[in-house]
C-alpha cells in the first residue's frame, strides 16, 4: 500500500470564502484574504484612518456627563 492510501483525509479548518479586497478565494495562510498583498492593503486602510468605527453622539455626551 502506498503512503497516500494510509493517510487520513484532512479537511480545512475554515471554508474558503471570497477575499474582501479582490474577491478571489481566500488562502489558509492569509485568511480571510487571498494573499499578503490584500491583507496589507486592508491593514493600511485601518492605520491611515480610512476605516472608522462610528460613535453615536448620545454616547459621547453620556460619558462626559458622568465625569463631571
């Protein structure tokens, strides 16, 4: 018997999904991106401030009222 027939079938940990940057199938090493390039593009957008988590005005006012 060959070594391939003895080896157990290994299933991937995560299902392949489209890369959020370019739409190609994701790569296990760069999940959820397809490549290091797409991963670094996304990171650069976060670091430059292109992506931002919105804050409601009411929440900001509530925090300042508690401090006074």
